[in-house]
């Protein structure tokens, strides 16, 4: 397939930016984006074109944030359990010996989509330090947003999600449902009785050496996010509309989403100890 021309890329980016503005994205508002590029596209220029459209829509004063998770470095993740199911002790030991350690600068995200990885690898991008649940950001406050992300706080008060809440940022769901909305996890940490703690294990890379790290954090659960989203969709602060080829995208405030989850009785019931 021939490379798109500059005019084709500009037209594609302009059309996407218009869709984003029509959805309610506004200049100056920090934005957390979860995206399926395949559902938004195809488009001339791919992820770079969508990033161009997003930055055009939010303007130069806003910060764009994406998930950059690396669950393949975690020994307590579902991806690890799936990858090691059925392995005998020798095979498991071989798998563990070859597991890559998380490197904040170089470890690629996985399962987060092409846009997220494009943002992570863009010049000037900052990334948070969590070995499994990191974020990446571009914009004037990218480094500030990414500065605090403690290992024992996947998605809570000492993570970029709390910064986004304080900044009155918005969540943009492009071609994905509420199941991808990581901001809702912040509400789990703010429950009067947070979910039970559990042990997590991950592999990190420090100065060229692999280290296994064990820590304790709350048990995260997203099994009710889609159900919660059905109720959120009735709220006036949720905007819905098409972006590119994705017919039903959503834009909603981080504060609105988190506060609504805390006020929705099943949310706490599902996480009762």
C-alpha cells in the first residue's frame, strides 16, 4: 500500500478533529484516551494521524494521557496465568527465566492499542514508573502527571489517575466500552471499605539486572464496569457520538465517573470483603 500523501493525512486528521470537537472535546482540557484504532480507522497515516487530531482538538495547553500497561512483566496477572497454564516445572522455570523485566524507558505496552504505543514512543513523552500499570503522556504537564506512581498503588491515590481527577480531566473512549475505563478503578481506592489487599509479584529491570519485586495492593475488579457504564450513560455529563468509523464513542469527566461509581450501591457491594 502506498504511503499517504501529506494532503491525505491532513484531511484525515482534520475530519477526526472535527468529530472530536463535535463530541465535546474542548481545547485546554487534559484527556485520558482509551482507543481501538482498528474501530476508529482505517485512516491515512494511522496512529500518528489520530494523535495529530487529538492534539489539534485539545490544543497546546492540554496534556494527553494513555495507558501503557505491561502485564507481561507481572507474575500475578491474568496474562501470566494464561501463558503458564499447563506448564510443567521445567517449562515454568524456563518461562520465568526469560520473562522481561519492566524498564520505564523501553518496555513496550501490550494490549493497550496502537495509539497508546505511538504516544509512549513519541518525542517528549513521559511515562509513569509502575511496572505493570504505567501510563504515558504528551503535553505541557506530562512530566507532572507521570511523576508519582508508586509500585503498591496500581490505579489509586498515588497514580496518574488521582492527578487527572484533580486536574478535572476527561476520559475519551474511542471504539472501546466502559470495560477499558481505568479511571473507574480510582473509585475502588476511595470506597469507605476498600477491597481486600492481595500480594502482587512483578519482574523489574534495574541497571541491567532483573529483580523480582513483591508488593501488596488492593484487589482490582472490573467485572461490573460495563454494567456501571449502562447507568453512567444516562447521566447528562456523558457525551456520545461518532469519531471516524467508530459510531458510539464516549466523553465523560474523570470526576463524574469516579464520583458516580462511589454513589452506585452495587459498586461497593461487589467489592465487599
